[in-house]
C-alpha cells in the first residue's frame, strides 16, 4: 500500500506564550512506498510525531490530504477511518500504549479479535514475544513491566498485525543496543515482505536500514537521502 500526503500542514494554538498560533508541521508533500524504510530524524519538538500522527490517520491536518492507495483518509467517517486503520495500518506510539487491565498476551490478541484480517493465535503471539526476548512475560500485567519491556510488547503488537503501513515513533528509545539492533532488523523485515515503514528515530544505527532519510527542522521537512537519487 502506498501512502501519499498532499500539502498537509498542522497548526496548533497555545493559550500561553507569545507564539500562540504556530505550525508544528509546515505545508509538505510526503510519500511512503511499499517495501521501503523511510527514516525521519530531527530535534525534539520539531514536529516528527505530529507528522506521523497525520499520516497514520490519528490527527486530522489543518489543511491538505492523506491518501492510502487512493483512499482519502480524512474524508472517511470516524468509524470507517478507524476500521481502515485497524485493517491496514499499525502504529508503535512514542508513549505508553498498553491497556493496563489486560495481560501482555491479551494486549496482543485484542486488535486481531476486533478486526480480524488475519487473526493472531496465541502461538504466533508467543513466538513474537520470544523473538523479542520477553516470552516469559506473556501472563504479566503492564504495570509490572519495565519501560523497555513495555516498548517491546507494543512493537510485538504492531508486528503481529502484519500492517500494510507501519509507523514507529522512536521505538528503540528505551532499548539496549542488542534489542535496538533486533528491532531495526524486524522493521527492515517488515519492509522486505512489502510493508511501507516510517521510522522516527534518533538512533544513528538506523541509517543502515534506511532507504530514504528525511529531516524535520522546526516543522519544515527536507529530504537528506532518497533511494531514487542513489
Ligand atoms: N496538541 C498540541 N497542542 C499544541 N501544541 C502541540 C500539540 N502537540 C504537539 N505540540 C507542539 O508541536 C511541536 C511539535 O511536537 P511533536 O510533533 O511532538 O515534536 P517531536 O515529535 O519532533 O518531538 C512542539 O512544539 C509541541 O510542543
Ligand atoms: Mg515525538
């Protein structure tokens, strides 16, 4: 699935401070292609998460459009958009995202039970957890997990979904080097099986899996490296 954004921008209002009306993301076009890993870098507060959320159907742009294989995401009614997102897209969010009153395993099985494109079995879920070194935590509740363990559960949940487009917002921020390498390899494998992957990261090592690299600077997007130019 190809994701295409046309002239999207996001303006935020703040009640305090002098700049109470500003563009978190200035008008930009953007494409995510199937089979490619696109890496997005930039300083904290530069607008990376805002762009990711607009592209993933979570945050409606102030103006502009986002198309997924021709479907205009924000023209869909809420329910259809949420169904579309559950079927085709997966997000590894920057913050904590697990449901606290469900075990790790229940967190993994829930999305597939709501919209079963390819229902996830307990066996597959356990294999994924084991791949990420947290198989022993399947029956545990999220409050008992470390930051890095929670992150790996969220990563497992997104990967099990086999999305057409995968968005990862600083997924390795709280992981050690070994797990960081493992997660980068798994994201690259997602692209190799045909997914379009957007990876927001500060990880220098992410360059090795990047087909395209973009930089966000105070809301302005620029291309640093493109597969088409290589
Ligand atoms: N809901 C919001 N309302 C107002 N300002 C916001 C909101 N969300 C983010 N911002 C601001 O927009 C800018 C970009 O934020 P963000 O996209 O999260 O940056 P990054 O992910 O690059 O760290 C920041 O200045 C942030 O404070
Ligand atoms: Mg962010």
